[in-house]
C-alpha cells in the first residue's frame, strides 16, 4: 500500500504541473511569449513523467534501484513562476 502511494505521488506531481500549464494555455489571456513558455514547461513535466515510468519499469525488472528524483519543492517553484 505504501509503495503504491509513493508511486502515485511520483506520477501525480509532474502530471499536475503539466495540467496546470495546459489549463493556463487554454484559459488565460497570454502575452505573445507565454504560450511558448507554457508549452516548454508542459514538455518538461511530461518528459519527467516519462522518465518516472521508465524508472518504474526498470525497477520492476530488477535492473536497478528506483530513485526519488522529484520533489514537491520543484513543483511549487514552477507553480510560483506561473502565478
């Protein structure tokens, strides 16, 4: 149970950030440079999500240990940059 909760958190963090940036693209009145910035942030968070899934698959196969590479601090820093 605790392992699954930790994995869900590791996936939810970059997913939530990507969803926030996508929502801003859709709903906000943006300056000309903001869409490119938000798209870059979305791609970054989705890349992080892809790496998390890759690391989980490696862990399941027993190739290497799973590392905790994301932090809540990173998410709040990025959210602060948007606000």
